[in-house]
C-alpha cells in the first residue's frame, strides 16, 4: 500500500488577513514539502497543473524537477497533466527529463482536468474536449512504447519516423489515467491496462467500489493481468496531533476555497455541517489525528481496493508549518499504521482462500 501527498500549489487569500502569498514563495514552499515527504518515508508526491491565479503550478514537471535532486526515494508525478490542451511530445520529454534527474522516479498522471482555462490559453476548442484527450493519449502511449515514432491525427501535425529524446530511465515511463468517477474513463483505463487514479472528494468513497470492479473487468476483457493493476485515490484531508485541532485548522481555508469554486460552478454553500459529516468513517474527508486518518485509509483499502492513497493537502492556503506537520505525521505515524494493518489483513485473506 503506497501512501503519498498531492497538491495544486494553491495561492488563495489567507482567511484571517486576506493576504495572498506570491506564486514564487508558494512554489519554494512546495519543494520543501516534497523534500520532507521523502525524508519521512512517503511513497509519492503529486503536483497538479492549473492555469489560473489561485494555483501556482502551471508546469508540474518543473516543480517536481526542483525537488528531484534533493530527494532519494519518493516517486514524483503530475496530478494531473491536462493532456487535452498540451503537446504529448513535450509532456513525454518533460517527464523523461524528470525521470533522468530523479533516476527513474517520474510518473505522468494524464487527465482531462476539471478546469478549462488551458483550452483558450493554448488555442483549443472546448467542443473538441473528448476528441482531444483520446487523440493525445494515443500519441502519448505511442511515445511511451517506441523511441522512433510514426503517428498521425486530426489535431496535431503528423510525425514521420522521428526520434523523441531524452529517453527515460524507466521503460516504460509510467502513465496513469486520472478520473473523477466517469465510467467511460474507468473502462478506457482498464482496456488499455493502465493504472487508474480516482479523485474521491465527495460523497461516500465506497460508491467508487463498483467503478474499480468495472475497471478490472474491462482490463480482464482486454487480456491484461488484473493482479498487476494499480488503483490510486486522491482525497482532501489534514492531520494534526488531535482530531479537533485538525478539523478546526483545516476547515476555514477549505471552506473558502470550496465556496469560491462553488460560486463558479453553481454548487451549494459549503458549511461546517457538510465538512463535519464528510469526516465520518464513510465520508470523503481524511481529517483527524493519525489513528483516525489511518483507520479511514484502511477502510478504503478493504472496501474499494485502492493500492495507493494520496492525501490532498491543503485545499486552500494554510500556514506552511501546518502543512509540513501534516506531511510529517502522514509519513511517520499514519503510513506505518496503514502498512502494518493492510499487510496483516491481506495475509489473513490469503490464508482463508
């Protein structure tokens, strides 16, 4: 069971002062967070791609590369790369470069993205939203398989027997499919035999169990070995020494960020009642002391079948020292609990069968 962190490198106003830290400062902070995550034994760190004022990372590979030479073991991934509005050749080159710098620790998490700012920015038509992703994923996977590439499509100039460099350390360079729970994207990942990442940020995480089964059925139908498939989840959360402190620290900035997005998307008001309800064992918020968060991750592993859990922290801007403490607790107290319990549960399960 892999445990890690994901972030969108947010720069939302401080809930108490209204001050906004610079993109430069937040980028430097997130590099420190990646280095700490490595030091405390976490398995993976993901950085999301956005093209708007309240997130500082438009180029995850650059941010991850800044941390690569300061880390030794942790895997470094986008979370996600908005493949529909990017050039797959450049994406592959960027992450192959990261793979070289990190000596084989890079991953690409490819998705459509939940924001649309990158489409007009790079000259793409939203009417081609689905077609763009399908075509560009095809090219990315072609690049993953071969040094010399011949390819043609509708939205990008053709490539005729050209080499793409540098080559990554890993062969193949891992490509995951990110999904918010869309059945079509889950089936696509299964048919391609690619690892799947589910954004579980609302409702009951247990509702995603049928999607995981659908993913495995699609993979099995396509002839892939389902025992080798990886399923990850990405969920909002925060850890402190005690559960009340964790909730009280995490709520204000999370509420502010969620209500800002809510106004853009027509969501209802995000209240403390909604927040506290989502902290229950069956809810999608992983907020509490180390024992509480570990229990929820184990519950997710047993009932949904994820093999990797990524805690998304913070949601809105929080003091850097609080985020660092949460990362430390995830690595030193939560992850060991989860690994021991999951290993024990899986051993007993094997013995019963």
